[in-house]
C-alpha cells in the first residue's frame, strides 16, 4: 500500500509539474504574441462610424461597417446597467476579472458534454475578447483573454469597464453599442428607455440573430422575461418594478434601411477619403467630414431630375446633374443617375459624353477674344469640308445672320465658319484655360462639341462664365477632423483669373439671349440667368448647362448605350426643363435668392460696355426697316454708328459722332438726334 501511495504521489507531482510547465509555456507564448498589454488596453478605442456633414452642419450620411454611437455611462440609467450585470455577470462589481466558480462550472460542463457553456465569461472577459481578440476557439486565445482581463481590471474602474462593454457589444443588424441599439430598435436615446425596454436590449447580445425583436419578437420577449427575473432575484429591482415591466407592451420602431441620404455625393466623398486615408480609418475611425453639399439643394435636385418628364416616361433613360458654386467652387448637389443608389455608376463624374453645342461658348469666347463683335454677319449656308457635310438642326439655312443670333439659335454653320477664322488651336487654348482637361480633337468638328467630357468637367469649365473670368478649383470636402476634433485636412478656395471680365460680359449677354429668345427658352424662369443647350448627332445626348451669378448647373440626359432618344429630343426640350423645375424650387424654398451679374453691371456703369439695338440682317443699328432686332452689347468704340437705312432723317450732316445708347430693356438713354432737334427748335 505504501508503494502504491508513493507511486500516486509521484504521478500527482509529475502531472502537476507537467500542467505547470504547459501553463507556463502557454502563458509565456500568449504574452509574447500580444503587444504590450498595458499599452493595448490604454489605447483601446471602439470602431466609430465616420460622419459626413453638409455645408449647413446637417448630417448627410454615416459611413461604417459597424454602426456605433458612444454612450457615456453617466447618461445610462441604472436599470440599463443592472440588466446587463444581472444576465451576463452578477458578480461583476465584486470580482477582479474572473468568476472562479463560473469558470469551474464551465470547465466541468465542457468536459462532460463536450459543448461550450454560454455565459461562462465575465463582462471583463467579454470586453477583452470583443475588443482585442478574434473569435477563434483555442486555448491560447483564452489565455490572452485572461491576461487582458487582468490588465483591464487594473487600469479601469468598474463603471469605466461597463461603459466600454456596453459600447462594444453587437446587437445585430449592424448596430453596435447600447446607444445605437436603443435608437435602432426603439427610436429612443438610451437615457429615455424604460426598464422593460432595457431588459429586452440586455437580452439581445447573447444571440443577436435569434433575439432580434424585428424578426423574432416572441423570442426576444422570452429572453427579456429571463433578464427581469434575474434582476429581481439578485435585488436590482423591486417586485413592483418587475411586475410593471412584465405588463409593459413592447413596441419596436420600424426597421431602418441602411440607405444613404445623398448617395451620389456620399460615394464621391468616401472614395476621395478612402484614397487619402484608407478604408479602415474611414469605417472605424469616427472621422468628421465637412463637405460642400447643401442637403436641401441635393434633395430638390434629385426630385427635379427623377421627375423629369422624359425620365419618368422612359424606364431606361438616364443622365446626371451637378451644381457648383461659381465663386467658391463648392459642389452643392450631385445626381449620379435616375433613382441613384449607393454603388451605382455615377454619371455626373464618370460618364464621358459629347456635349454638342454646349461646348460652343468656348468657341464664342475665343471669337470675342480675337476682336469679333456680336453684330458681325456670317452667312448660314450649306458647306462641304472634304467628306464632311455638317448640318443645322432641322437641316435649314437662313442666309446672313449676326453672330449673336448664331449663338442664340445654336446655328452649326455659323460656329464652323467662326472656328475657321479663329483657328482650332486658339479654341483649344480657351478650353484649357477654363479647365477642360479631356482630349480635344484637332479638327473643325469641335465647333459642334465632338469632345468627350463628364457633366462635372463641363460644369467646372463653365465657372468663369458665371463669375467674371475666374477658374475655380471644385471642392467636395472643406475639412476633415479625427474623432477627437483635431483637424487632419482642410481645403482652401483656389481661384485664378483666366478671362477678361469685359469679354466674359459680352459672352454672358449672348448666353442670356440663348435662354430668353433662343434654343434654351424652356429653361427661362425670369431671373438673371444664362446657359447653353447641347444636342448630339441622332439625338443621343441632350444637355443644358445653365448658370446664374452664383452657381453653374450642368444636366445631361441620354441612354447609357448612346442610342437615339428620337427626333426632337433636344437639350432645351429635355434638360432645360429640368433646370427650370430645379431652380424655381430652390428659389421657392428660400435656398437661393437671385442676384445680378455684378461684373457685367459694373462694366455698363463705368461705360466700358454699351448696349445697342441692332438689325439682325445687317448688324447695323436698328431702324423701321429692320426685319428683326436684338439688343447687343459692345465694347465702347466698337459698336455700329450707322442705321440699316442711311439718311432716312435727311440730317446726315447734322449727325454727331455720338452713338444712340439703350439699356438692356431697350430704353433709349441718350439720343443725340433728339438733342440736336431740341437745340434747333428751342
């Protein structure tokens, strides 16, 4: 017997030594594989969504893999805290990271059943596992969990540990943390939930899918009742509180879909920040991204575009819209396509299309830059250039016409002949100065917009037309802050003077006439505005680029496969009408207050530019014989001095060198003939 006893003692000693050695090796290995545990715990922060704000400080969207709002423990009612303690770790406030009895029971349960016992870990252990470790089921992971738990208990108070825990846990459906869960399931701040709701929330993390109240309300209520019994059993609530909570009828809010409020804009912004900082920081870092979008304008832009007559009628018809502030470069609204969803192809920035005649303003500015006046006559007739036989819209030709009328009615023959006069390279230079970076064909077809551009690029290049000659860098993001409010990035407005304001004033006058009297009449809403239509061959793309003194908006509509929309589907008819709906609505809602082109007004006031009424057939001053006339704008000293019908007053020798001046509303402001007659008869 003594021998057997000795053998047993030796075996026990060897076994204990072996277990000790194995434990030492495991602990040593686990400790070495971890970074400094103290630093790991001290620097821990949970994943927080990145929030995108609009120009007015309104939340546009949140970007996340885990949707989480951080709750401060002081704002959490006691019964919320006790609900978690009662169901997850009733000795939480007395142990030092481990509940030895629960750990022993869990080990015995696993040895007997070969299954893992749920609820064997303390809140501290769960925090260690969720925050710092993977979900792998290995002995080394449990050892690491124990080491981190000890460090957590050493570094933090119990309430601090509980705060980290309730902000870390997963409630399913992408909701992480108690504050997010309260809002998601009950549409309430965590400070406003009652005991019954708190108990239901506390029951979910054990099995988030099975206890999701949206999908399995009966299961979640059964779990809630268990939580309440535990709370009553361990003295966290009274009998009355228990009964009242049981009798409370649980009603959840409606499930919230994870849809972006402004997906066209948010997709662009997140891509830019991904490229700069990486996806992990965006999804987890709790960044604050301050942007240029005006959420009010964005909603109206989407509504106006999606409800466009032809877009509603034709299922596959699509397009884009983009608005840019012409003085700051701030992008105020983006519509990447009809009923755009996150992840879709963003036509506003990615679709490369021929703009047609909406490219002509760059040609006409070049013409003005080389000294041509808007009253000069160009013959509108059929021409053949090698094998190319260009056509006007409607295949009609009207003979002599002024450059002003050629712009108004977007006459192709006039544009081609003007390009021949000013030379292709000079038009390309103008386009480059405005900000066009896309390839430009070196042939006469560019007079008709044979270049390929995105709506974003065309809108950006129109900014100098709106602001008096300044190229402005488009901006989507004004500032980025980290989760602690420290500025990581800040954008600055960049402007460069590229065009003369007097020549831009002349161009603006011509483009105002496009909207008042020409191809863009459908966009005319009676405010200070200008613009240009564009319709490509076979009616495959319909454009309107419109602007006020404050912003540029470019709209294009077409099929993605570039097929014809059908005869008559012009830029004015299809896209100009969307502009009118959109701008009228932002005015009605008080978002935009129409203003004047101040640079143009200043050039008139200082008499650098003068208005004249001209005959459309001759380009001379209008008289009674004129078939039609327009108010044209001239640099002083370049306007016509003769009427279409010379000598009709028989006072040729008395006519002074002064010119008759009219204002924009065609009122005569200075009539030298009347002045002479008054001096004779008075």
